[in-house]
C-alpha cells in the first residue's frame, strides 16, 4: 500500500517536471520580450545579456506611444478587426444555423476548403479588383479580405454549436406558430450565446493578428498594427527596446483576451481545430 | 397532399435561406477570385497595363524553374519537422495536462499563449534572440558549454530554426485537440487492463494510442495544411533568406506576385501550390481510412 502511494507521488512529480519543461520556452520567451521592452539601449546591447533590468524604464513604451503614426495604425487595426468580426457574425451565425438545420455537410466542406487555400491565392485577384475599383488607398480591401478569415471561423464554430442544441424548444416554437426566422432569433440564438462568444473571440484574434492581407493591400496610411511593427523593424534604425515594446503593445490585447477568456477559447479551439493566427 | 419526405425537403430548403448571405460572401471573395486566378494563370500581366494570353507558358516556365523545385523541397523539409515535432510534443503535453496537478488551468493558459500571440510580434522578438553576437540564445548555449549556433543566419540551420518556432507556436493546438480526445476516452478498458496487471506503458501503447489515433490523424492533417502554408514567421524573420535558403513555396509565391508583380505567373504558382496542399491532405486522409480499417 505504501509502495503504491509512493509510486503515485513519483508519477505526479514526473508530470509536474514534464509540464515545467514544456512551459519553460514560453515563460522564458515572454519574460525576455518584457525584459527587452523595459531596458534602456545600453542594457539591451550588453553582453553577457542583462536579464533583470537594473533600472527598469518605461521610456521605450513612451517612445512607441508618442510616435505620430501609432494612433492612426491602432485606429486602422480597430476599425478593420471590429468590422470584419461584426460582419462575419451577422453573416456567419445565420449560416451556421442554416447549415446545421439543413444538415448540408457540403457547405461545411466548402468552409474547410477555405482553410486549405493559402491566403495569398485570394490576394492576387482581389488586389487587381481593388486596384480597378480605385479602393487600394482605403480600409475597404482590408475589411473584405479579413472576411475570408473570419467568416469560415464563425460558420465553422456555429455549425458545431447549433448541431449540439436540443431541437425541442424550436420545434415547440414552430408548433406555436412562430416562423423559422423567429425560432432562430428568439429561441436558438439566445441558447447559442456561449458559441457566439467563442466565435467572436476567435474571429477577433484571427483578424487582429493578420499580417499577410495588410502587407499586400495596405498603404502607408491604411496599415494595421502588425504591418506597422514589421515596417518599423525593416525601415528604421534597429533599436531593440522600442521594437520589443511595440511588439508587446500590439499583441497585448490578444494576450489579455486569452488570459481572461481562456475557458471559451480552449473550448472553441478544441471543438473546431480552428487556429487563431 | 405532400408526402412527408417532400415536406421535410421543403424545410431544408427554407433553412438554406439562412446561408444566402454567407454564400454570397463566399462566392464574392473565395470562388470568384479562384476563377479569376485560373484565368490569370493563362495570361501575362504587366503593371503598365495590358494582358496577353499565353496559354500554358506560365506552367511550362514553372515546371522548368529549378528555383520552384527547390522551394517545394524546402517546404516539405520545413513541413516534416513542423508536423512531427508538434505531434510528439503535443501528445506528451496532452498526456500531462490530462493528469491532475496544482495550477493546471493556469499552466494550460500559459502553454497556449504562443499560438494566440500576434505572429509578427513573436517573430520580431525571436529575431532579436537569434542575433549571433548579442542574442540571448547563444549566450544561454555557451553558458552551458555548447557552441553558439548560427540560427537563421546560416543556410543549413535556417529551416530547422524556423521549424523550431513553428513547433513552439503550434504544439499547443495539437495538445488541445489530443486533450479533447483523451477526455472522451472510455474508462473501462483501463480498469480491465489494471486487473490484468498491465503497466502504464502497456496501457498507453495498447489502449490510449489506438483509441486516440483518429484525433492524432486530425491533428496531423491540420498541422500539415498549416505548416505547408506557413508565411508570417518566415517572411518577417528571413524573407526567404539567407539567399534563398528559406524560400518556401508560399514565400516564392509572394515574391513572384508582390515583389516582381509577375501576377500571371504567380497565379499559376498559386494553383500548383493549392494542388500540392490538397494532394498531401488527401494522402493523409487516405492513411486515416487505412488505419481505421486495421
């Protein structure tokens, strides 16, 4: 009996050790990211590297936030991400319901096809079309292309959620004379609210993180934050502190969202295998 | 009077209306561009205007361009590491997170951060860590007595290094899929095995692995699709360099399309690239069928 307990304890210690090993690259990575952003240039260029800053400074953040274009880039990111997420919900939630109810598995395959297709392959034709329409200097191309990303995420997650709902309540509503639109709006939608939350978070993160559509379609005044960070990396003097600070500022909303909503995010990712990036 | 089957069909059709807006969007931004790409791949397009039909010349050029052949090989090299390593590590991680231990929820949240964080931001910090003289990674290596590595600065190490980031980023997704699979496993076979005196390894080998296999295949297929398409990290850190040592199919495609504006040729690349991804996916799904039959 005693040996059994001992073995169990050793097993638990082994699991904890394995988890610590698996987590260490991530913990070190984000520690280092924060460390770079809080150190002055001398400490950042020191070798051997300075791990804990002697005099932590917020100067790098101040520099990033004071930059002329930072406000505009942030606003662009917010407009694009919110529009792409809201439009995807308006289009995708009813579609998920329709597909789930009609048991139309063919359309689910179509959504899967969107995942298989490289994002760049939409970009060549869309680039030419937007150029023809004279829209390249606006945010419209970005919002539209982000739909390529967000609509499949929303539809995919909502199909799963609506399929899991018991049909009894809607059927009762239909028997009582409700139209299918009313049954959807008044009965199914409120029940699927957790699913809508998951879909919203994942669509938001996917759109916020997106880089490839922006690098092709955005101009200097319409670039989103990931493109801005990339530009500051290539075009300006390489100075690690402000770069690390801007990287952290850009990804902070996503990291905070993940920490706060981890339960919903894990549920959504596990169900759909959808990726956020 | 309508037969019941017809009535049901009518219902299904009415539910179809819910999908109309999504269908319009899919048509406009997914199907239409596809048709456009197909047409473009048969044309020569120049930024100064003017499109001329060139038939299959773009494809002929593509299949005789050694640079494209190398890009395909590099993509497979990158993908092989970027699928196998996350699957192995993700399986280990899922088995760990399936056990009870203190602060499990918090640990799992930290573990999934790499796949949620903005790829450009991540790539930027990694590239600072790879710096040959001032980077923290070489400091860590030398401080434990290992020689410094060239990371993304050498033609031989650049692909493994990028695949390492890919692994770090996407092991969490594999872990989550397999964790979902583990949670759904029945308890009975384990009870029976324990009564028969099976040890932990035998339980894993003969019960967990076979039952988890369908989930492993799903994770492998998704990972393969995503690794073949990997773009952000590679583009931000190396842009295909040094030289063309990390120029995968997707980077090659990007360069052709938006650095040189060979849009007709790039359209042909897109279609071939898509066919490659679909072919690999179908082969892997075929493996799944076989393994289920076994």
